C-alpha cells in the first residue's frame, strides 16, 4: 500500500528525537527499512534549512523510504502530481502533511514527533503566537481524509447535491439571456441567475468575493465570466468551497476575519434564512465564535480555524441524542426477515396487507354485500309484481335504489355519533372496527346516497313516470286501484305529496353535498360577493343542518306511497328510527353537558405564528385521555358554532388547555375578544344589554362552553411498545398531551421507586414472543392499559415553517429534556424555512447552533434544550433507525397534519412492516 505524500516537512516542524533510529540501527532497519537511519541523520543535518517532500511506502509492519524531493522540485512548475495535493495552504505545513488514521494507529511515534516539533519552535516564538501555531499544527494533523470527505456534504452553493450538471448550467444560461442587458449581467441579478432568487443578498456577497479574486471590483459580468464564476461555486473540492466562504467574510483581503466581519456574515446568513431573531443577536454570536476560535485574543481568525470548526462541528453536536445508537443492528433486523423465495415474499406481502386492512376490509365488504342484497331483494320483489307490466324494469330499479337509500340514510348517522364512538373505543369493539376511519366511512356512505338518489329520482322522472302516463287503458287497469282508478298526469305526479317531498329532498341534498365538498369547505372556490358566503366551514356546517328537514321529508315521503298501502310494508321509519333517535339523544346530551361544563378562563397567552393558548379550569367530573379533543363554543362570538381543538394538557393536570391557531373568522373573533385591552380578559361594560349579560360569567368574562371529550386515534397510544409522533405545525397539539402524560408517569414511577423496563437487547428479546405477532400485540388489549407491558419509548418529530412556533410548547420540551434521564423520549424539531444542513447559507447557523448548545445548553432557534434540525426530515431514514433500534416491537405511528405527507408515512409503515421484524401501525388526523 502506498501512502499519499507527507508534504513539505522541515526538521523544525517534523523533528525526531536524537535517540530515535541511532540507539539500535538493526532494530531501526528491521522495523522501518534500511534507509530510515540514513534518512533521519540527513534530516537532522538539515535542521532549519530547506523543505523536503517525503514519500513512504507501507509494507506489512514496515515503513520504506521511497523518495525525498528537495523544495526546489516541490515548487517547480513541473513538480510531480503528488506534490500538488496540499489543498488550501496559508504558508504553514502543507495539507498533505495530514496522514491517515491507520498510520497513526500503527505508528504512534508520529504523533509524539509532531508534539516535539511544536515544543522546539515554541522556544523561539512569542507565547501567544506559539499557542496559535500549536493549535494550527494539531488541526493540520487532525484533518484526516475521512473528515474532508464528510465535509464535502457541506458548503454547497448551488444545488442540493452540489453538482454542477450540464442541465443546471443550461438553465443558468437561459436566465442569463433573460436578465442580461447588452450582454452583461448586473451584480444585483447574479443571485436570480444562478438560482438563488430568495437569497439575493447572499448571492451578491458571493459575487463580490469572486470578483475580488480577479483583483478588480465590477458591477456586471459577461457570459464567459459567469461561466468562470459558476465553475468556482460548483467545484466539488471542499477546499475550494471553504476558500469562497472565507473570502465572503474577508472583505479587506488580508487573510484574516475579524469579529465585525463574522457578525456581517451571520447577519447575511440570518437574512437568507429569514431569521430575524438571529439577526438581532448576531453580535453576541460573533463573540461566541471568536471566543471559541480565538482563545489567544489576537482579534482575528484564519482559514484553518474556520476549517477546524466546520470539520469538527459534529463534536459540538453530540449533545443531541442520536437515534442511530441502536441496540440491534439494522442489517440484523433485515436479515431475520429476508425472504428466501418469491412465494415467501408474496406470502409476507399478503400477510402485511391483511394485518393492515382486514378491519376496513370486512366492514366494507359487509356494507357492500348488504347494499347489494337489499337492492336485489327489492328488485326481485317488484320484478314479480303487476306494476312491472306497466313500468317494465324502471320500477324495480327505482325501488331497489330506494331500499339502499333508506338503509344508508340510517347508517350515515352512526359514524358521527361521537359519544357512542368514544365509548366503543374503550371496548372490545376496537379490535374489529376501525373507528379512526369514521369520517371516511361517513363520506363513502354519503357518496352511495348521492348515487342512490340519482338512480331513484332518474328512474322515476325519466322512465316509469312517462311509461305510466302514456300506458294503454288495458295496462293501466292492472294497477288502477293504486291510483284510485284515475290515470295520473305527469304534473300530478310531481305536485303530489310524494313528488313534492322527493324533489325537495333532492334539492336540499344537492345543496348540502355541494357545500360539503373539499373545494367549498376549504375556501378553494372564489365567488364574488355576496356568494362568497357559500364557501368555508360555516357554509358547510349550517348547510349540513338541512338534513334535519331532509329526514322529516323522508319520513313523509315514505308514508305517502302510490304502490304500497299497508303500514308494515312502508319500511322507511323502520330503517331510520333507531339511528335517528340515537343521534337526537347524542345532540341533546351534548347540549346539556356543555351547559354543565361551563369553564372559567384562567389564562390567555398570545404566541407567535397567529396562535394563542387558552388555559381553563377543569370542570368537575371531566375525565379524558391524552390525544382526545374537545369542542368549544363562545356564545358571544356565535351561539351555534362549535369548533374542535386537541387537548394539550395531561389527564393528571389540574387545568384544561388548548392551543388555537387563528385561521378562520371564528378563531379570529375569539382571539380578539380574549386578548383585547392589553392582553387582559375583557370585563363587563356598564352599557351591556341583557343578552350580552347572558354571554358573560359572574366575573364578567366571556362564557366558554365545552363539549367532550371525544375519541381520537392517539388516545390508544398505550397499546404500543414504541410511539412515533409526527406533527406538522399546529398538528403537534394532540401529542403534547401524550408527552405530558408520559412525563407525569415517569415522575410517578420515580417517586415510587419503580424501575422502567430497560431498552436493551435482552428486554427486546424477551418481548419478541409477545409482539412478533403484530395482530396480538396491538389489537387484543382494549384501552391498552390492562397489559403488563407499557410504552417504553417515544419519538416526537415536529416540523414547522416558523421559528416562533417553538414558543408554543417551549416549557414542555424543556421539561421533557430535563426530566427524561433514561432517554425514553426523543424530541426532534425541524424548521423547514432554513436551508438544509450543508447549504452554504445555513452552514454558519449550524456552527453557531452547535457552539451555543455546547456552552449554554440552549438551541438558538427554539430557545429550548432540544436541537433544531434544518429542512425536512428524511422519513425513510427515521423509520429505518426506529426499526433497527426496536426489533420485534409494535410501533404506533401517529400523524397530525396535511394529507400530503400521510401517504408517504403510510407507505413507509407498510414497507418497513414487510421488510423487518418491527410492526408499524399508521394512524392519521387532519387539521
């Protein structure tokens, strides 16, 4: 094996002890080659003279001297390739002096020699300069090839991969053609041209640094100069990137960066990432960097010091608990379930799909079979009646659709009976019924109702009514008794009780279904005033109450039938009576309970990101589980509107809290009402009317009514070995209560002296028999708290765009970080508004973040003890590491956020459940 060149070494910088190689020539020759003593004597004789380049060869346990090149050859234009490997050097020891870690482990005398060389030089230098040079020497020796390779991931200027492909350069040329004037690109347009549209100030700084290299200051460049700049910023060499970054700060080109120049670069990075708070504190963070890199107080730092901070930033970041420290290797987890053939792979896939979808599958299959059976039964019944002779297949189709319509009109009420579903969640029914999909099932039934209405009404209006009206007297005589022996007209059929009620129901359903669609409910449809009131949540909410009239009309419609006269054959009331009474009872219970659960507002706090927290007194008898939600109503804002919010307090807390984001009219009015008068709770006015008095409590505060609690997917978190909680923005609220609850449980166990089950390979193996079958581990224990095994670990990932969002739950995160000594809860904050780690625009922020946490234990962005990551998480890596750390476990994946990410997380849950021994069960909530 041949090493790379050691570089230029003087005896002063690479001095060897007198006793080395001379006390035992035989040993020296045997261990290090026959030429080693000669080489050492020659090196001592040239002390403080010329520099040389040394090439050594490793062979087994011996070092063989191959070549010694004088300094003249090193500096000559035709120097050998090995002599150009030094990289960026500022006049000290060349970069090639750094040797591989393998050599250092094998020959530890090399490190002792470097220390001796520093001491020999120290005698002739100033103490401060000596200290700086000693650190410089250590930094040079510590920079290994592996460190430089890792650093290539950082300081990217152009793309996420950092590669200047022909495609990217082609786009740059296209933009140059659009932005250039008279063939010259202005300095201000440089950022937009190279793809830094949203970081123009940062791009201008790069432009200035590159022009200073040309020893001239220009305000515009041509296409050839742009290509030259492009090649420099897209250079794959870490040294080249580092030099550009250094030149950006070194505005006076003296090879040194002062505190003021560091501060300017910090402000530039903060501006590029839209971090106003960091910009305000730039002076303090500049002092922090100087304190770390300039302990000698020389007032400046050099290139090698900036390089050292960048290469060793991981050392400062070891405060963040790494998920990769798995108890069982990832490859082991994969090998244990690696399929041997296609049949086994197919069986495993079918098994995973069955475990994921079997509850949804049998409910859906039962529903479809029931609908098909009812349609077939009624179709067969009317196919054999005398009316078929007059109205042919139109009447059995219409009646078959009507039968499914009555069934679905009854069934559609059950998924929205919240109290009933909340109670069923705590029973054995949760083993077989997917209560988390109640809203999806509600929508599916509504779609079936719309189809049945279209078929039923269309068959009547376009088919059997015309056949009946135009039938011959002979055919009509067969059913004449059903119409009092009088042939009806088309108009009389429409204006009769059955016709009027039927058409009215169609109109009301069309209005309700249209306003309930996603585009109308989410304000995606823009209508001119006053029709804009037909969009939004309020329009959806109020229009849905039209179904109260629809059910009344349905009962009337099902009573006044033309072809059915006996009461027991009119089955409409039989279908809908029980579900309708259950729904009415639920609404009555909610109304009475909300009046009983009137709460007192204890504290209102305005938070960044248009969010405010609301702390209320807990009503007597109000019990809930972590992960559940409540409905709030403020009569002073609206006497009819109820809005759902996740509970952020823990069940053991003495208060009730929610966090509300102002995204609609109701939340905006509530925030204005509660936070006016300098954030004080509003007091009663002397001129208030009687109606206003009824909307205030005894202390003059606005009345707030609470309805709930109601079940949510996250409430069953105790049924899983491990939790993966993922929240987007305000979607973190359901999981804050879970974190509080886990923390309270930990405190209680600590007080009682109970030992938590350790997360070791042994305990995992002990649990393998219990949880290797994911069906039994997650589904056979109602409520989850009757099992001997509890949740052992939780991983919380919070992804947000606004740095101020971290203020919402700052206290909770600090408390978890402080109290969780056993590492059971891992908190990961991700800020997507900051460029990903490795981008040059976020590199300095990463350094400051690492230094500040290492010194003060506080993250500069969140203000907590939890480190903030940049950009979006690599979800596949997150799932892989959890699977590696927790084999033979069931992981409950709970997500609350936008629907887009849910698809990716669900796919990963299925994929990892298929490939590993870890079972991932995905649950979602949308906001």
